[in-house]
C-alpha cells in the first residue's frame, strides 16, 4: 500500500486522528459535584474577578487553535475550508506529539479577511494561542498583523515564521561548520512568497547584511508588478530598489543559497558558480530546487532540503511545537521577533561544534531535546521582553 492510500485508509479506520481526552475521572456523585454543579460555579466566579485566571483554571491553559481558510493548502492551492481540515488535524497531531500542546482544528469558511479576523477575535477566550495555517498571501500578512494587534494571546503564522526560524537555525549551524560569519557572507534567497520573504527578514534581524531576495523574473525590485507590503519593506531594508539580475548572475560567488521556489530551479551551472564551502538549502516541496545527491556532486559543501529522506531536513516541526510550548507556559501575549531569534539560536546550538558534519547541521525532528530547548529559549525571552504574564520559566 502506498502512502497516499494509507493516508486514506488510516483516516477511514480511525475517523480522523483527534479525539477529546479528560484529566479528571468521574467515579461517583462527589466527583460530579466537583466537575459540574455546584462546584463549577467557584472557578467561574474567580475568572469573573480576574479573567487571566482562565489560563490556570480551564483547558485554555494548554489549548491552541489551528486556523485556516483553506486558500493556500500545501501545494494544492485554494481547495476550500472543509478540504483543509486534514492538514489542520495533522498539524494538531504534531503539536501534541512534539510539544504536548492540545489543539483544535478550526477552518473558517470565508475568503474575506475581515470575517476571518472577527471570527478569531470572537473565539480567542477559548485559547492560549492561535496558529494560522495555509492562508494565501498577501492577505496572510494583513490577517496576522491585525490579529497580533487586536488579540491578547500569541498569534503565529507558521507558513511565514516556522520555516524562517528552521532555516535560520540551519544556516547558523552550517556557517559554524564551514567557519564563516553570518554578517559577512553573501546570501541569495530564491522565492519571495510568505516563507522566502520572512527567511530574508529573519536573516537580516539575525545580523546578515548581504542578502538578495529573488523572484522568478530576477531580483525583487521596485518594478516588480505584484509587490506586496512585506516585499516593499524588504526591498528598502536590503537595498535592492534598483538592483537587477537573474538567479544565475546573482548566485555567482554566493556563500549561502536558499530556495523556497520551484523544483529544478538550482542548475548544475548555478551550483558550480557558488563560493567555496557553499551552503544550499533547497526547500521547495515535495520536489526541491535540486536533489541532495545532485547538489553534492556539484560541489556544495552543506546541503539540506525539506524532505525527510535526505540529511539536514529544514523542517518547521522543529519549531512550532516548542514555540507555542514556551509561549503558553509563561502565558505570553505575543510571539515577538526576539522570541523567534531565540528559538533559532537554541535550535542551532543543539548540534555542537564537535558533532557538526556536512550531513548533520540540523537536529532530527524526533530528537527529544528539540521542543524543550526551543520552549525554554522562547519562554525566557518572553519574560525578558515583557510580553509574559508569568515571571518564572517552569523548566
């Protein structure tokens, strides 16, 4: 049975991958009075006096909504809200397995950003955080930015930031291996959608200064006809308003080449033109810009993809469970840039200098240290930057 058929058969067998669990056992009438009336009135009154107590007295304490409108699901495009449920359910399964975070998949049947935003605002008091998923760009920027301003709990669009954090962590570790400085290397990011633009932005915040962001027609500049707000900001930040050139021209001599674009985009000629000890992360899915073996044959020193069947998988499953674990454990009000940078640093540090190798610059998703290391860094930074309700990290 191939994986596609198995994906259907398992869901038919189990009727989905999620179910409701309980922590308190009802054995007798006394247990019933504690769980429900009359005992339940007491936590209600406590929360009435101090709404923040809902984080300590209810399941809200560990509950995240995985929210989508189904307008950009995987590589399938706009398939609608109902068809997006399997992805939101799968994401919830990963949250629980890797971060012990409880989740509710929440698809909202609208293409109107205002309706989605208002719906999430109305349900926010059920949750400790909101994970946005598979929402088309550029409206995903507006939705996340507005929700971050208008909600009192963390909002995180994983398609933007999860991949960026995982990529930055891999770049930092790979640069340690080849003994190059992030602030001095030449970096080319091919693909300026939600993931690529945020990779470039986070690299800049981390200290990289020679970054060029590319689209299919060449350098992203002021003449690009479909310019969105984040791209316009990055053009100025990266100083490429009038810069021109195609990928083959711009990639010459690059120390780091990152792809969130299309299969086959990195040719043998492009790879051979890179700097010595080049780092290439080809993250297009399911088929990357270049396959692992092809890149190594072309002389790339450190190669990674988004695939689990090759070394150095750049995978946001290393990020979002720990990000939310840390944020909700200190009851953070937001996930800020400092927390994202701390997550990347913690993830990169898991691979020590002694362990670093061409085929090992990224910790494995099943490495039990990953979610805790990310969570601890995120929680500590939330407290340090003043966005946490709690003042102590619980681990």
